RNA sequence: GCGCCUGUAGCUCAGUUGGAUAGAGCGCAACCCUCCGAAGGUUGAGGCCGCAGAUUCGAAUUCUGUCAGGCGCGCCA
């Protein structure tokens, strides 16, 4: 049982003695910022003073005698009615043996028995990934890692839109580049793709197949699309893999459309009365649920809008037995969530089965001016270039360091020229320092009882290590990897403080050295586990 | 006009379910390696937490209004 849990339990018991029934969830335990306020603090006497019918301090006085525990050194009432808990040294130090015992599982929660599908990136296979995808990839993958660590059964999924307008343009654009190579240029419209990568693709087609696809036929039309999608998706997969982002499942829109499945779903919705025709287009009555407007699902020319197969795709995901779906989307898609929830509710699902996290835009500054991104002009800052320039660790950390709901300003010059200024190095440096010290003293046995550790920097560090599981739960609940980043930073900070104040290896004082080595080992493990959640490496040397 | 996101130090941003003196990085000023990694540590300057009300023992945090920026608003995805 953690110190926090012990205090909560004692408080619940103490309130019970006053005939006030509370649950442990009702009790808030905070880590005191100031050592004068003890190790942990609770506002329970203030929070429930009205319920108890007495003033906060008076209530605290009543509770105090019931709170004694062998793990607690002393308890003080302070300020308006805070209860400040000073733990015994052994209670604080017990975390070290726990962390070393659990190793890479430290911070991990037992299975919650829930299957969660996390869908992210899902970039159209019509060109290279850009910066916006990078952030979605970093955020989505970190969220998947955190949920998994927090005890959810996580499936990572990428939805490939390999049908519709966009891929028609892709096919045509490649064909145009192909014809160009034979001296017969075709026109490229504004909404076609102008990127140079398509010239490379056209060249490879020419090398493999010569002039076979010059004549305009259904076969060549389909060929250019299929070849383009396969090539682009291949590049995307390779880039994501290098970014340490790997998916369990790739779902294809073309599969969703196969075998009349979309038509059946449409028919089913029609029978349910959720569909009507207006101006030649077919609309879905999403306003019957959460939406503020009905949405078209079949255009007046008879083609589906993107929304219709997307509905089928979400039905498909639910039919695979997930308890929850989580979509990681660009912030410009925020209108999407309520219409998709509505569609799921038509099928009888709760509005809560689908959640969405919206990732705000990245603004890029280079030489002090904002760089606008455009996939089509070919001038976009490609994901691949960014990672090559800055490195996977720095990009992944930087892109989840701030809450995804905040806009991110990315200074390209700074990231490239002064990468050692990046905050990720602060944390990695701490880890490397741990590894270095442990290696220098590998002949000295560790004392995992932590019995010699009592100085303020040591206590602060131990308490912070003990907080890791709480932070994991909070990050999983709020789906905010930035909380892990914040934890990593403060763990590194407390470690560096400790390092500056306490000399670890002292061969004249082996008992103290043994205790401190164990503390460092616990820091190293916790830091590595936390960095892993963000997909950032924990180097032994830098 | 309606909806979503965001306004906190010069800049970029944290700030847990409302708690004790609002924090970090960068930048600025000054210190600290004969000793485990100086990619580090210590100290300082710098704040009407956009503005105005409301709720209460207590508000950067909750509610209302308002101003500013970003994004979106039925046959694009």
C-alpha cells in the first residue's frame, strides 16, 4: 500500500468515527510543496467541515487522534485547517525496493479489462506526411502507450482512405507526370498534386513498365491509382516506423466498401428513418442526436460523401468488440465528433463509446517568419526532413511536451542549430548520469532498504518517484501525454538537485553509498519507464 | 451569426479533483568543476493569471458577460 493510500484509508476511518461515511475517492491527498508542510497534505477537514457541522480546524482536531499510524511520524494542523502528514523515513524509503523489484513494470496498472481502439495519423496516402501528422503521430502513439501501461487492452489503428476524390487526383497526377516523361504533358489542375515525389513515382513506373500505360483505359486509370497508393503508403509506413510509431491494424476504405456493406448500412439507416432526400442529395438526421445540422451522406451525383463509409468504418470497429474508440484528429475536424457520435447512437451505442482528442496546429517559424504548409505545392515541411534534422527523440518529446489542445510554435532554426537546448536532453542527461554512476560503482552492493536516506533532496526524490503511478493514471484519464513530459522534467530536476547536493560514491562510507546507489537505480528505472511512454529513448551514454 | 480551442513572466508554455508564497524552459545578470558526466547546480531581475461581475472560508482554476487570436459551420475530406 502506498503512503497516499494509507493516509486515505486512515482519513476514511477517522470520518467514520464521526459518523461521516466517505469513500477513498472523496479524499484528496496532495504532495506538500514546502517541507514545512510535511510530506503529504489533505484538505479533508476543510472540504467536509460543512458536512460535519463544525469549523475546519475544530474538525481537524477531532480527526487527529484517529489518524495515528505506524508509518506516520507526526500530523500537524496548519493554516485554515490543512492536515499535514510527516511520514517516517522508512515509509518514504520503501518506494526504492518497490521500484527495483518491479523494474520495467513499475508504474504499470493491472488490467482494466477494457478494449480500446486508438486511431491516429490516418493520413491520406497521397503524399508525404507533414508536420501536422507528426504531432498527431507523437500524441496518438504516446496516448496508446499510456493507456496500455494504465491497463487497457489497446489496438493501434490507421485508416487508409484509398477511395474517392483525393486518390483520383493522385492517379491523374501520376499519369500526367508519366506522360511528361514521354514528352506528352497533360494538364495538372490546381487540386491535383504537384509534389516532386510524383515525378519519382512516374519514373519508376516508366522503368518497370515502359510505355505500357500511356493509353487511356480503365486498366491504366486503376493502375496509376493503385500504384500511387501503394507507393505513398509504403513511404508513410517507413517514415512512421523510423519515428517508432507502429500500428496493429491498417483498415482500408476499399475494404469497407466491398460486398455492398455500405449499401446495406445505408438501407438499414433508411429503414430506421434516419435518412431523407433533399435537393437530390441524401441526408442523415444527425440532429436527432448531438449534431446541430444534418449531414449529407450521398451527393446528388450519386457518390458517397466521405462521411458514409466513415460511419461504416466506425460500425466495423465497434463490431470488433471494442469498449471504446478513440480518434486522434486534427483540430480542424472538431465538427466531426458530434456527427459521428450521432451515427453511433443510431446503432444503439452510448454517446460515450467514441471519444476524440483534437490536436492543435503546429506553426512553424524559420528565420523568424512563419512557414505556411501545403502538401500540394511540395513546399511543406515534411515529417521526414524534420526528423532527419532534429532527431526522433527531440521531435517526439517536443511535440507532446505541451498539451495537444495548445497551439505549438515550432522554431525550426532553434531545433536544428541548438538541439542541445531541447528539454529532452535534460531528462536524458539525468538518465545517462544514473547509468554512469551505477557503472562506476558496479562492485558495490545496493541497499534497497533506503535506510540511510534522510536528507531533504533524497526525500524529495523518493516522494517524486512514488508519484509516478498516480501520474500515469491521470495521464491516461485525461489522455494528455504532456503530463508525462511534465513528470519527466520534474523527476530530472529533483535528480539533478540531489546529485549536486549528495555525493553518491564514497568508498569511505559504504552503507550510505549502497543506499544512494539503490536510489539512483530507482530513478533510472522510473525515468526509463516514463520516457518509454513517450517513445523517447533512455540512453546510457550521450 | 452559431459552435469548438486558446488568452498566465520579454518569448514559448506548465499549473492535477478550487488550497498555503502562481512555476519551468529560452533569453537577461551574477556565482559554482584539484572530487561520481558543467547537456548540470545555486542566486537575482521579470506577473492587475485578457477584462468585468458572481459563487465561498479560499478562484489562474467553477459560472455569467465581454474583448482578442485560431479553427470549423449540409452534397470537400
